[in-house]
């Protein structure tokens, strides 16, 4: 009883000691159903921008040590476009971006006439932008508690549900306090303990954007992530719980040509077309249909980028009008030829970018997993990130209707014991 009191006091202090942006949000009325309390645990960890080769390239010693006791994929193939918001949400819904609605970091929603922008915190927290059923919503619907120390859309009221425990995204909470919060969650009584926890690192993406993926400072960020995951596991091991760790990234990173960036093509008359900001792809939304034929012909003459009508894009992108369940894709898509990049602003673009073809080697993401649910010392071929969803659901014993998602348990079933 004394230990429980100390845990509750610790949680209360952590809630009260931070400013509003760093305050933990707790749905205190929820409990794990009795049938869920003996289930395993999954900590889903994302290191944004952690390219598939970064663990070896920069000597991530702890992650490399996990290979012998768990699973490593040669790469994980991001969904197209290989951007942060679409891919984090694909991982937790098992859906391609065109199917879950988060088709870009910034896009125009034709039905509402509004433009979604990942930098708009109010908009990001609105559940109406997100289709599918994220893992935490699925768990909560089935009587299993969840927690999030950041993940795309975890702050939104999707289907009226947020994780039982969550933090609004900010970069002000030190890693030691984040690790302690996870330990506090998993030290709660069985009826209050979350079985699914998401945990997010921005450092590699931040530095790879600013300095380029070959810069030594990216290596420092990789080491920070690696050492933090080691500290997290060391903190949780004494709890003797069946915890499974799934380490992923959303996409890779590449070096782009910052000296010869592409501006918005002159053929795109603002009276006839709307073009939200972008760099590795530009959506062109038509306002005057009669302007399309001549504009399209002019755009296709430019060899610096590829021009697609939305029913012409590569099939492996799953990014055509026929895929567009929420009417959010543009009518025309402009894709620069790597390493070219669009820059519609006035500031010089950063040297590190992503968003290109999801099969490009530099766009490949990372995947590792270890814990009691996983086989040991197994390396697997690259696979699409939508398959993580049914695998995590299987470990947690959640019911998933595969007819509603793009991922398939069969793709990763062989890595489970």
C-alpha cells in the first residue's frame, strides 16, 4: 500500500509541477477490464528520421545488442509520402495515408474547404482529421488502458477517445522525467496499468534536417536515442513485467541540392490553382477546371520534376484518386527528381529532407523488436509499415478486423513466438 501511495504522489507531482504544455492528462475513471490485466505490454518507440542504416552507420550499440535477442528488419518501407505525420499515423492504424486521411503534413481538405497544417496545434488535436482506429483507440475500446508520451494524433479525440495517460507534444520534458513517467505508469496496480505505450524521439530528424544526414551531429542524436532506450529498459527491467519493445522510425533522410531549389512553377496561376506549401511533393488543387489541359502540358515539359494527374501516380504509392477516401489529394502532383527539392519560401532550404518515393533507399525506415513475444536473432526482409499494426494487436490480444486495414498479420507473424 505504501508503494502505491508513493507512485500516486509521484504522478501527482509530475502533473502539478509542469506548465500547461507539459502537464500529464489522465482519464482517471478508466480501468483495465479483468480479461485484459494479464495481457503482455508493448512499448512502441519511434525515432523520427532514423534511417534504416543509422544504427550501423553511427554505432548505436544498445540497438545493435538487441539484434541477438530479437528481430531486426533490413528496412521498413514507409508509406507514401515519406513524411512524418502520414507515416506515424500509418504505423498506428495499419492504413495507407490515402485511406486514413492524413495524406501530407499539410494538405487541402476539399470537402470542408480548410487546409490542414501539422503546425496548427488546435487543428492537430481535432479528431475529425483522422480516419481509421489508432492502436490506443482500439485498446481502449476493448477495455485495455493505453498511454502516450507523444505520437502523431494521440492528442486528438479520435472516435471520442484519447489514451488514458498522455502528454501534449512539447520538447521541454527531460528524458529522465519521461522515463520515470513510463516507470510510474507500469508500477500502477494491474487495473490502472497501461498495456500499450507510445514513446517518441524527435532528435535525429531535427538534426538530420538542419545539418544533413551525413553530419556528425546526427550521430550524436542517434547515440542519444540509443542510450535513452537503454536507460528506459534498465529502469523497467526490475518491474519483471512481460514488456515487448518495438522500435520504429517513420522515414529516412537524404541530402538535397540546396543551391538549385525549385520554386513554384510559373504555369500555376493562383487564380486557377491552389498549391499548399511542400518540398518533396506539391499538391495542386484545381479551382478552374478549364485551365488544367494547357497547364498540365506546360508542367510536363519541365524535366526538373515529374508531373502526375492523380490517376497516374505509381501503383506502389497507393496514392491515386481511387484511393482517396477523404477527398484530400490534389488533382495534379509535382514530384522533384532527387536530389532536387521545391522551396516555395524565402529562406534557404535545409540540407536534409524526406518525402520522396517510399522505395528510395534513403527513405527507408528502421524496425527492431525484442521481448518475450519475439523470436531471437532473426533478420527479416524489408516490409511495409502498415503491417506493424496487426502485429502489435496480436501481441496485446486485441481483436482486429483485417478487412478494415491495409496491413496483414501474415507479413510479420513469423517473427512472433
